[in-house]
């Protein structure tokens, strides 16, 4: 792996390149994606089936073929290894328990004069969840998107996932059965986003779309935002690790590779105060690479988008990591909890050597759909909040209106809105 030293003259340029890691050529594919979306908006299922034929190499002969049979999901669930089924149930229970703790509550507060103020929390009616397929299928992504929607109280959940050559991953189908999802459609990419955003004869129009995907999915989500709500514009996966001299090089190396094996565009960045550790980790990464089933993908990621940075002290290391604002951040130091207050920007924070990033991907409980490419500076992990909306509650008493109505009318008058002013004053006069 490339090793950079923060006191080198060339460091600023190298570091700025790392900060650009999450850039996707959305502009370059916008024309293509916009055309696909317009086709679906105009022609519905006809366009959808044509696009499936273009991109997934099979053409549905009827609208009914788009919908996955619930019997197929049940069979897949029964056919998987019982131990794996148990693991899925464990993940489900832990994810559900965590997200239940995140639920905001409706509240109302009565002032002394009888005025009532509050907030009403309501779930959206319909949620559309995009679950990637193609190169790999991720049942864990289904759990991470479905469960918070269910906890939030969404009545209708729509799932879209690509089916290349009209084949679906059996474990994904089993996870659908476990989650009691009944509306799963064989459509992927920008086509799926368009179908859920605008609705077709078969796929309902939803209120919010969540879930990760490739650049075409990300671009489609960006273009339909406003027609529906979205969770975030997510790019390639990434990990940042803060480590001191107490960290084990084998732990750090394999954790860096746990993201690199996702895809060639993934980023793996270690920042440490120990130059000897940096060299040992670099050697260990090379050693582990030859053992990976996805060695070619991981190697390209590490070589092109991986880096180790050596800093003068931990304060500098934290400052640099806050600039990077990684999707996943591991803190592998003698006292990781003591650094927590200094960490401002990260999608998920993993504290201590016994908390590798993959534990968060599957069974810890917090959501693994996280902001990437530095967007952790202003985005949060997927949660129940993405499936909820809030309404303000105001109920003025007569005394409450008498107490503050005059000031309200005064402000309306200064803005030149005479109907606003009179709407208040007519009540004050009465």
C-alpha cells in the first residue's frame, strides 16, 4: 500500500487526492439515465420490460412476470441451511431492537395560558427499497432497509432488485420471506428507481426510495428527488482506521481489505502515529491479498484508492480523518472511547480491536446503509427517520392569542402582508 507521511512536502497534494475519492461521474451518465426515466414515465410497463431486456438479458412476456412469487420466497427460506437461517433471524432481531430505540415520539406541551404546541410523527404510506444484485446479492441490505421501514410503521413496502438472466439469489429470496415482504419486483438499475418514483401499471408509486446501488442508481435517485424523497446519494464503499502502536497489523490489514473486496472503486485508508506499524500493515495486506476469493478486485482497490498515512500524533490523525469523513471508521487504540468526542464526521464508528467493520454489516444492529465520499459531514445512516415525516401541532387559546397576537400582527405589517395582519387582529378585537 502507498504510505504517506504528513510532514512530507508532497503530502497535501496526495491527501487532496484521497478527499476526491468519492467523486462519481454523475454528469457523464445523466443523459442516459434521464432518457430511461422519461421512457418509464411515459410508457410504464412497456418501457420497463424493454429496459429489462436491454440490461438484464431477459424480457418479461407479461406484467405478472415482474412480480416474484411469494411461494418462491417461502421455498428459498425452507431450503437454506438451518444455521444460516438462524443467523438471519439473529440479525433481524438485533437490527429491529436497535431501530426501535431510534423511533421519535409524537409529543404535545401545554403552556400556562392554555396554548398547546407539539409534533406529530407519521410514517409515509409507501416505501420503495432498492436492493443491489448483478455482481453479488446482499440479503443483509434487504434487512437493513426493510426493518427500519417496518419499525417506522410503513404500510406498503415495495422491493426492487435486478434479476440478470431472470435469476435471483436464493438467500435474498429467503430474507424477503423472513421479512414478510410480499411485493418484490425483478427490476434493477435506473429502471427500478424510475418505476418506484413514477409508478407503472404494476409497480406502485412510492413516497421515499432508499437503498444503495451503482452510479446509474445513484444518478436516478438524484434526478427523481422531489418527485419522491430519497435517503442519500451513496458511492463506493470505504473504511478509515485510526490506530496507534498498540494495534495488531493482521487485524488492520484484513479490515482494510474487507472494504477493498467490495469493488475496485472502494477506498481503504489507515491513519496511524506509528511508522513501523504502517510498514507491517502494508506487508500484511500483500500477504492477505493472495488468499482472497476476490483478489483481483481488492488488489485494484488497494493499489489505486488505498493509502496509509503516518502522522506526528493522534490529534493530527483525528483532524485528517475528520476531513476524510469516512463511511466506516474503526478506532483501534489503547483507549478508543477517549477519542470519541474528537471524532466529528463518520457514518459509523467502530471502537476497539474486537469491533471489525463487518460486524456492523450484518449482526451488530445499527444500519449499514451509510453516507460515503465525505458526505458523513452532513448525512446520517439510514434509519426509521427516513420513513417518517413530522407535522407541527399548534392550538392557540384565547389568552395565548391575546398574549402574543399583537407582536405577530406587527411583524406581518412590516412585511406588507395586510391579510396576515388582519387575520390576527380580527381575533384580538373579538
